C-alpha cells in the first residue's frame, strides 16, 4: 500500500477517534483526553492510539480506564465515520512525550540560569 494512502487513513482515524472520545468520555472524571498520534499496522487491522490525558493523576488513571472500557463503542463510532474495509482494532497507549519535553525544557532553562554570562 502506498505511504500516501496510509498517511491519509492515519489522519482520518486520528480525527475520528478524537471526535468519538470527545463525545463518549466525560472530561470531569477522566481528564481531558487528546489524541496525539495513530500508528497503523501494515494491514490496517490494528491502530495504536497515542493519547495524552491532562488532569491530576487520578483523572489520568480514570481516563485510561475509561478508554479501555469504551474501546468497543469508540471503535464502532469510528467505523461509522471512516469508510474502510476493516475497522482497525484500537489499542490505547499513554503518550508521555509532552511531559518529557517539558522536563527537558525546564532542565535547559535551569542550565542557562546556572551558567554565568561571559
């Protein structure tokens, strides 16, 4: 399959999954869930959905649990909005790259403050 088609499918799924999550998962108990990326298997039958969950640690845990509990419903909503031969099985993965990036930026700022200007 051409990489251009796979990229289009990936973007369509990312948008559809994000919309389904916004409709099905309440923000109050689960935090704000955002879809960062979708990684597709070669045959498009499995999609790893990288999500970030903003909120306190309890909301983050509740958010991941809610995603796993509502996976079938979310997959059904995606199937109705994206026309594919096979709807990929959704597997949710917490993406902590934003937190790691923030930590790196803070470390760089601390180093810049600690280094005297010459």
